[in-house]
C-alpha cells in the first residue's frame, strides 16, 4: 500500500488523483488480485472521477509496482472507495442529534 502511494505521488500526472489516500489493501487467497481501498476529498462526483482515474492508471501502477517489488507475479489491482469515513460521520451526526434531543428534553 505504501509503495502504491509513493508511485502515485511520484508518477501520476492526473489531477483527479491528487487527493487520493489509500486506506487498506486486501490480497486474494490466490495472490492474483489486490483490492485497494481509497478515500478522496471532494464532492460525490469527485469520487466517481477518482474511481475512473484509478481504473485508467491501474496498468501503470501495476507495472511500476512490479519494478519495485520482487514478486513472481504482480497482482491485478482493483480499487474500491472506502466508506468508513462517511459511515463514521453519519454515526457521529446521529449520536449528536440524540444527545441534543436528550439535552432539550431534560432542560
């Protein structure tokens, strides 16, 4: 994951990839596919644009990864948006609204 981030930072010239952060990576059991989870700043439309940019850059990222890592087989890269931050924000907002409602009912 760190190697991918370094490759992206050093070599990707697509402005849609400027604010991408890789959050996790999961390798398939057969070591042929690497699912990379990412987040990005911006509106929901930016998420779709970032996904398209990552899909377009997947071949470049995979070949650059092959140069850096001594692997017999370099996995195919698959990118998925990480919903963790959005889910955490929704939960936080729900808890805040419950607390505010509780405070109002007490006072």
